[in-house]
C-alpha cells in the first residue's frame, strides 16, 4: 500500500490513488506541533467511494473537540465528523470519490497524532455499511441492516448520515421494515435525528418520513427477539417547495 507523508508544510495536499496510508506527524517527529493547520484532500477514481480506517489516534481530548481535532469534511464544505481523544474512530464510509481532512491544534498540549488508511470501494459496498462503522451518503443511495434479509444481531448499533444539497430535503423510503414489536420502541428501533450531533429525535420506528438537509439515522437492537428481515432504506434527494 502506498504511504503518504502527512506534512503541514503544504496547505491542501492532494492525495490520490485507489488506496494509501496517511501518517501524521511525519517520522521521526514523536508529537504534532502547537498551532498547526493542515488540510488534505483524498481522491479515489471516479465511480468509487472511500472508506477510512484508523489504526492509531491520539489527539488532545475534549467533549466538543474544541482544542485539537481532525475534521472530516465533504467537498462542498459540510462537516461529516469532528474527531479527538484517544479512542480509535469507527471506520468511515464516504459516499463520494473525494473527501477533505482538516487538522488543527492549539498551543496547550501535544499528542502523537494519527495513522489511517484510505481505500476505494464499489458503491454497492454501502449496503452492508453502518454497523460497526459510520456511513455517509450524499444525494441518494441504499442502505440496509446487517445480514439483510436474514435476522440482524442482538445488541447491534448501526448509524448512517444522509446529506442533501442546500434547499433540498432528505426522503427516506422504506422498502421493507420488520423489527421486534414493542409499544414504545424501547427494545429494537430505527431512530432518525434532526442533525449529525443527534441532538433531537425526529422519528422512531416509523415507515415513511421526509426531513430537510442533513439527517442522521441510527438502528439499535436489544438482547431479545430478532427478526428474519429488517429495514431496507433508500435515501434520495427531493427539491423543497
């Protein structure tokens, strides 16, 4: 696998190819420096999507990542995720062939940085994404629960982010929906949140819904009954009135 030196000397460093490895700070520096701003653009061939996998992550921790952080940003400048701390981030599936990474540090604490790989994948790989990872879709796509149409696992937790262009809406059309029955959806459920930060629930367990701009959907299961099949969700953009 090609290895790319993640240097801060050049703003907006372009990294391309079907796969690669990004290590920051570059060897032999043990720690990243104070007051750094680094931007890299990752691009894979047209018609492919990107998956990011982290093998090391050590960025000054903060509840809101306000000090040091690594942000994952779409090419139209929408924030996908802002990362900090010492826990390895989940793999991130990006529903486009390009994505931008932005690292910033303040003047208080230096850490060892991060190491990650990026790889081109076929768009249909998204069908099994979101469980044990974070999947990000743009404009339209199809997602499903793990093992669909077979039974999903107990204690599963899956999450997808769906982005629509500004002034357009997100439409979620369920092609199949079968979860463990429960009056208040406290066992197994699909929850749709108003934004990426999951600050407000819009819907839980419904079969049809429409919301504006970017939305986050999460699936959770309990220890009890699992069903032989599960939500097969198609997201597509629709012009707002």
